[in-house]
C-alpha cells in the first residue's frame, strides 16, 4: 500500500468512528448501518447492547442476486430501503438510528433512507 492509499484508508476509518461514537443502537431503537462499496450496497440493523444483527440485506443477497437490483444504483437503493424497512417492521421495531459510516449523506444513501422512511421507519 502506498502512502496516499494508506492515508485515505486511515481518514475513512477515522470518519466512520467519529460518526459511530455518537450513535448507539438499543433493542427498541437499533442502529441501521449502511455500507457502500464500488459495486454493492449492504444494510444491517444492529442491536449494540446485545451485539446482535437483527436484520440485514444487500445487493448481493439471495433475494436481489438474480434481479435487476444486483448492483449499486439509485433503484437498487430504493429496493433495499423498502425491503429492510419491511424486515424491521416484522420485528415490531418502529424507529432506528441511521449510521452512514464514512460516506456522505447524499445520492444512494439518501435514496435508501428516503425509501425506508416511506415504508414507515422513523429516524
């Protein structure tokens, strides 16, 4: 790893930890963490007290692998937001804490969050 790549990696990790130190997921209001890579999007709903993942999905999950939503994009983000909101609603959870990680809240992340809100999740 050269110096510029190492610095970017360290900066990204610091930014993610700066966001996460202010967020804490509980049983009644778990943390919805969104991970965005160059090709895919992944969403997890996490109870930090028990250190358990309550629900998760991604563009490479079995449900989306054979559909047109199998890669990162705005339509895929909208489908993931609706799907994760339905899974969380099935667990009788009304509100979550949104964890954007090291990414900016715009584009794919904003569309995913808006789709989850449209399905009735509060955050």
